[in-house]
């Protein structure tokens, strides 16, 4: 019985650890893009690229605290 409980606990911890959040893809085209200026679109692209640069460092911090890396 204890062996089964240990196996069940290990499997549940494994599956909980592998759980991620649902993907939230960004559409390539948003309604109203045709009415925006080139400068506004470039500013939005620059903001998105800055956000993307910041995200991997947040992921690395999560991995180091969670997995002791």
C-alpha cells in the first residue's frame, strides 16, 4: 500500500510540475492596423521586441528558484 501511495505521489508531482499555462498567440493582423501610421506600428513592434527580450530572463529566474539551478 505504501509503495502504491509513493508511486501515485511521485506521478502526481511529476504531472503538476509539467503543467504549463495555455498558449496565448498574438494574431499577425489586428483590426484597425490599416488605419495606423507607420510610426505607430514601428513603436508597437519595438515595445513587443523589448518585452520579448525581458521574458527569457524572467523564465530563467523561475527555473533557478524552482529547480535549484
